[in-house]
C-alpha cells in the first residue's frame, strides 16, 4: 500500500500542506524542531486515528486554532481518500467522504510500521507499554483481537466493581462472580492465544534480522503471561485462589492485563543488560519482523516510517538496516543528516523533502 498525497490543515506546526510522495522511498530532512516527526506523525494519525506519542489528541491541533484535518490519498487495491478531523470535542473519520462511525472499521485499513526513538520504551519501560505495542501490532492484522480486548476490558471493569460490592456486603461465594470470571477466562484465552501466536511469528524472524543488523548476538522474545500453558479449569482454580486478595484490593489481580514481553539477547534480559545500541537494534528488528508478518499473514505491504533512526548508529549498522529497505514497501526516513543518508543509499531513486519551520520544499 502507498500514500500518494497528504493534505494537512492546522496539524502541529503545519498550517497548510499538500504534498505527493514517492511510491518507494521518501527522505525527509531538516534541522531539529523543523517538523519532521510532525509530518510522519500525521501519516500515523491518518492510519490509526491517534498519535504514537502518549499525548492528548488536542496537542495535534496547531496552537491557537481549534480544528485539524489530515487527508490522504491511499493506493491499496483501490484508490481511497481517508480523512481524520480532530477538534477539542472529539474526532471524526471518513473514507471517500463517508463518515465511519465505528473507529474499529477504520483503523485496520491503512497499515503502518513505525520506528521512533521513543520506541526504546518498548524495552526499557513498564509492561503496560509493551502490551500497548503488542496490541497495536496485533490489532492491525486481526480485527477480532481488538474486539476481544474491548470485551476483556469491559469484563475487568464489571468484575472489579462487583468485587468491591461483594467486599462491602461481606460475601465470598457468589454465582454471578463465577459467570463473569468464566467469561473473563474465555476472552482472556482468546487474547493470550493471539499474543502467543504473534510472538511465535516474531521469533521466526527476529533472530535472523537482528543478526544481519548487529552482526552478532542471538535475540529472542518471550511472552510472559498468567495464562501461559493453562487450561480453563486450571484458570478457574487460579481465580479461586486469588479471590481473597481480589476482594481485599477490590480488583482482579490475575489475568492477561498483566502480560509482559521479555527481550533476551544471548539469554540475558536486554532491559537490564543491553546497551543503548543493542536495545535500538532489537526494537528495529522487531519492526522489520512486523513487516514480515504483515506480508506472510495478510499479503499486505505496510507503510514503513523510520523517524530519526540513524542518530547514534554507526555506518555499518545503518548500512545493514538499509539492506532491509524493500522495493515493495513505501518507506519514509527522517533525518537531520541528509548527507549521511544519501551517501549510504544505493540508488538515487527517491524523493527528497526538505522541511524548514513547518514549510516543505521538494528537492529534485
Ligand atoms: N500543536 C502545535 N502547534 C504548533 N506547533 C507545534 C505543536 N506541536 C508541536 N509543535 C512544534 O513543532 C516543532 C517540533 O516538530 P518536530 O517534533 O516534528 O521536529 P523534528 O523536525 O522532528 O525535530 P528533531 O530533529 O528534533 O526530532 C516544535 O517547534 C514544536 O513547538
Ligand atoms: Mg523528530
């Protein structure tokens, strides 16, 4: 798939923008703070209706204005126009000018794999951040997964509210709780099954990709879950065991809402032992694995965005990463160091886009 044209109105530091892209490679360059990340963020928001930054939608609207519009022409099997309109009161999405009421009917249409320096959080930060990354990756290839997640979250809310009520009423045996717990187990198993399979797929690619980029080291990702290798009956038992704790805390202490991922390089946890560069290469290898999964599972060629990937990496690593840039994948690279990029790219067949203070200039 490919984004042919992007139009922005009052998005971050862009007042108005209308640009066409190369169907293969686009190199976006400019000084710090010029608007490179903002531009690729707009593409990401067009696809997923929200930013990859942990930020309120309102921050996407240009200061002193009250509406932002992102519009893109996508060439997939058909040519479609996608629109995301955000105001302080909420957002609307449209495909070919038809309003889409359910966001879940919109977000699996444009597929993106993005690397941003913040993604190192995927290794360094808390399990909830890793679950977020995993959820976004799986939702893009499996709509049912998103439904299961929504169901699960609703069930946890209901169960927690009920636990609080039970605690106040002083009872611990309750058939309604059993009904909710059984439903939770059913949906939790769907989620853990999807996650386990996705990590298996990741592992079928990530080791080789890491090795090609870094030159040495064996990388593996582990799925860590309360539900791992457990049958329905064993899970019912686990919930019974955790009931007194659940009642005391007024919340569900056991389940896939605590799932985590571990990145292991040569059997050592990258979070505790990895260098900055090793962590970065591991995250990049994960992203390229995501692309392989899109290709093999969905026959989809997602859009790849590499935002500020090159800083802190030596030329050998950058060269190794560039080898993964695929003719069939529309790719966006942002950089402050255009000369470094051009000297390492093999052919001249790409579009150069220079940004200065929210204004664009296409350079031939
Ligand atoms: N809502 C907004 N309205 C106006 N300007 C904004 C808004 N949000 C961010 N900006 C401005 O956008 C600029 C940052 O843009 P961006 O993050 O895209 O820079 P960059 O080119 O990626 O820089 P770097 O090379 O440092 O990563 C800052 O000057 C910031 O003040
Ligand atoms: Mg940036």
